[in-house]
C-alpha cells in the first residue's frame, strides 16, 4: 500500500522595499503559500507565530536589523473597555452586524475606495480595481467571513458603513483587513469593529482577536495599543503589553537572524510534519 506524505510548505523572502510605517527604514517579508488541503491547519499554526494572511499567502516581517513590527492580539478574557471605548460603543449603537460568506459586492468596493482615497491615498492598495478587490475578499483557502456593519434602518434605506474581512481560527478571530465610511470617522468605526469582534469572539468561545501588526512609534498604529488584554509577539513568544512603554526599544533593533534561522524556528502543524489527520 502506498501512502502519500504531505509536502512541507516552502518559505521565501521578498525583495527589500521602503517601509510604510517608519521613515528611512526598508522592509522585507518571509512568506509561504497557503494550499487548500491543509490551509486551515497551517493558517492556525502560523497565526500563533506572528504570521498574517493575504489571499493565499501567509507572511511575517523579516527585516534586517529591525524588529519593530509586532504581531498583536487581544486576550478576550482579560479585556476591559476603557471609558472612551464605552463611548465609542454608544456612538455606534445604530450599526447592525451581519456576517456573510467571503463574497465581494459593489457596495463593499465603493466603500473600500472611499476609505482608501480619504485615509490611504498614497498606499499600495489605492489603485485596486474591482477584480483585485474581489480577489482579496474571495481568494481564501480558510474559513473566512466578510463582516458588514449597516445602519439600523429599513432595508430600502440602509447603507453599508463598515466591513471587516475576518478569518476564523481555532483560537480566535483574525481581522485581515477592515475599512469604513470616512464620513463616520468622528465615531471611530475602526475601534468599534475591534470592540465588536471582541464581543463576537466571546459569543463563539474563542480566546483571541488578532489585530495584525502594531508598530511602536507609528501614529497609524497607536490605536492598537489602547486595548487592555493586549499581547505582542516578541522573540518567538507572546508577551502581555500593559503599556507601549513596556516594550524595550533595544529589542526592536535586534536582527532577526538569517532566513534559515528564522525558518528553523517555525513550528508546523502535525498534519504537515508526520501526516497525522
């Protein structure tokens, strides 16, 4: 009897390019493909090790002499909203959450374009057309939902105000990409979506909400450090972060080691190591 063993994922590194978060820095990423067969197991395992998903690719920063991009997640059981976050929840009481299969719509794309033109006009996603947007939403080999937030109004008048592309992991919810109506910025809809994902994770019995990367010193990322129960991935382990000042600046300057050394520390799921189903 012949048995086919699973093929271990191959890891690659991107060419260096200007860092979008810190002036004068360059970034590069370590990445691997996400195949359908064992995609969920690999996404679950690597998300716990600081990786993020983009379509059918998992990536993690691999910059030389810089470790400032820290993967961040919220421990749901330890989260307690601040007074400012309670006010944000009250301001957004008119929003109703709907979770759908990851399927792109014209309304989502229009909102996405408005969001980028207002907040990230010079970013790498600003020129995405509808086909590219649809690929971002729909090309997923894992369990993904598009979570939409509508004004609480009759169907004929309701309007999409915010949305998050969200992966369902074995231990939490991973907010892959979120966007919102820029006219609603005064109500902090981005923070509201995170707060609502914390509530959703509680409902689902999940332990974490993964926020992506937090970069100390980057104003774009300051909001992520305002959540209690926050953990960041430093030196191959998750560490609680009560305050941004808890991060040792010297650790953010450390070299991550060679690509081979980085890959050697990655823990693959059992199904890709010994074929256990």
